[in-house]
């Protein structure tokens, strides 16, 4: 299983979810991607949407710099 990082800070909704979904489509089941997002709507939207798509939300943490790190394990979607 591979691990990736996707920096979407500064990307507006709903494009941050679209870019996350496209990235998940490119990786293998079981791979982990940590998405860097702005707080508020971006982090909530992406977190809820990936779970609805069948992926596992492994962690959601706030960095000292004010952005969030959302770790997603690709499931069968």
C-alpha cells in the first residue's frame, strides 16, 4: 500500500472534492492519501463526501498553520 499527499489549500468548493475524487480514482484500493485543506466548508465537504463514496476517513487533524490534514484510505468505490 502506498501513501500520497494532495495539497488543495486555496482550492474552492466544490473543486477540492472533485480533485480529491479524481486523485482517488488514480490510486489502488487500500492506498492512503492525506489531503491538505482549508478549514470550514472545504474540510467538512471533502470528509463527508469521501465516506459517502465508500472510502475510509482515517484522520482529520488541524495543523498549527491553520489548515487541515484529512487522511483517506481508498475503499471499493
